[in-house]
C-alpha cells in the first residue's frame, strides 16, 4: 500500500501497536490509533507523535464504542491489535478477556466491511493450544485442554477471531489477513502480565533472582517487535495474502533457562536463577507447552522477510530503554 493512506490501528498505544504506528507513519500514511489504555500507555506514542505530527490521531476508546462514531473514518485499512494479552492477565480476568477478544474483534470486522477496508487480525501462537507437532504449521489441527482450565480460553478466543475474519472473507469478500504472532519482544513490553523477557531483564538490572517457571527446559522463539511491525505492514499490503493465515515471528528456538543465562550475560548482571513450580505462579492444574516453534515458510514466501535483529541486540535495546547503561563488556 503506497503512502498517504489512512490506517486505523486498534491497540496502537500498546507494545506492538506503537511500533507498528511508527512504521506506518514512516511510510507516509495517516494513522488513527484507537486504544482504551487498559494495558497501553499514551507515552508509547511519544516518538510517533514527533514523527507523524498531525498525521497521527489518538482516540481513547474501546473499538466497539468507536465503531458507532460517525466522525471517524472511513479508513483504507485496519490493523486490529487491541486485545487482552498475556496468560497472566487472562487467568486473572477470564470473563473480561474473553469479551474483549471476541466482541472487539467482531466490531473491527464490521467496521472493515462498512469501510471496504483491508483488515489484519493479530492472532496468536496460543491458537495451536497444546499441539506437540513441531514446527507449528498454519494448516495443523489445534488441540486444547479442558474448558475447566482457564488458560486455554485465550487461544480459543483468538481462534474464534480467526473464524469470524475468515467467514467474512468467504461470505463478503473482506480482505482479511490473519497474523499468528509468536513471542514478540522489544522496548516498551512490560513484564506485569507475565511476559518473560522484560521480567528477566528487570530482575537482572535490579540484582534480583530471575524466576524461571518449571525446569526451564521449555523452549520458545522470540522475534523483535521492530521486525514484526515490518511483517504486519507487508502482510496487509500484499493482495495475495488476503484470506490467509500466517505464522509471524522467529524460528530460532531457545529454552527459558538459556534465555535467563543470555540475559545475565548481556546485562552483565550477577543475579541468580531460581526455579519456581508452575502451580505456585498460576495455581494447580496449569498446563504449559514444552516447545513452541513456527513454520515460517508461508510468511517468507509472501513477504520475502528475514529477521534483522538478533535476540542479543533486542536484550541490549530493552535494557537501554529501561534507562540502564550497556557496558562495553556486555555489548561485546
Ligand atoms: N506480545 C506478544 O508476544 C504477542 C504474541 C501473540 C499475539 N499477540 C497479539 O498482538 C496484539 C498486541 O499485543 P501486545 O503485546 O502489543 O499487547 P499490549 O497489551 O501492549 O497491547 C494491546 C493494546 O490493546 C489495548 N486494548 C485492550 N483492550 C482494548 C479495547 N477493548 N479497545 C481498545 N483498545 C484496547 C490496550 O490498552 C493495549 O494498548 C494482541 O492482539 C495480542 O494478542 C502478542
């Protein structure tokens, strides 16, 4: 999509949304951010404001309340990122999280249909549930645990979002693309809702123990948010991506124990690493995945994108964004 288009970013004051807003402004678009600031912060948009001037509009609202306003839109495209995010938050507020993830997505789809706008839905690797078939391919079956276990409701709510978006594509020709994001990390992510990397870096910088859940052998793949923002933009502007589901992230796998050790090396911290049973963090019956790794062939075929920022670089940038100095030794 060429510059000078009008693009709505829901959840644009959040972690990923704010980086995406900068990317879109940098490409010459006008951007409207709608965010209720439930987990996002207006301060995340400081750099975007400098960059975009009057091309950036911020509206503090839920998506559904905004969709009833006649003074907003039509926009050419919508990136729908607003959601209740993070296993911790969903465990703490299950009903509210489910409602946000389903009702607000339905509102975003209705808006896109009304405006004839292209729509990107930010889905999640949690959609795969507890599948053990690695790497996760978009066409794989999804496998969930019992509905009595709240943890799976996040993945199910995102799966429902996907069903709704794909139904609108088939029934009404909605130009929708589903991005299944894997672990995304970088500056502005907060550890409050259980996100592992900011938790580890905060602890390392404070000289506190890094708390690894379980034995730490569970593995994940972490992509830098600035790379992810590029892919989201590319996916929405690629016509042949419409109606498709795409894994988005990195396929470099690392165990959580190794991640903790890497954080200690990169920060030069002398903190210790402790192991905490899942039950003491999430309550009894909590199920986690041993490994999660995306098959990225679809994403690469359509966008040609390869990650540009290493995990080590991301850790240093997150540290710097937390106001910590990067010593020459740890930067080496
Ligand atoms: N961070 C990750 O690793 C990751 C992984 C998989 C999927 N995702 C998806 O990416 C998207 C962005 O996640 P994030 O990590 O930036 O989280 P975030 O919490 O920083 O961003 C979500 C934003 O949505 C806003 N929001 C929440 N409910 C809203 C509502 N009803 N109306 C308007 N705004 C609302 C929040 O205030 C926040 O700014 C989410 O859809 C999430 O499910 C993220």
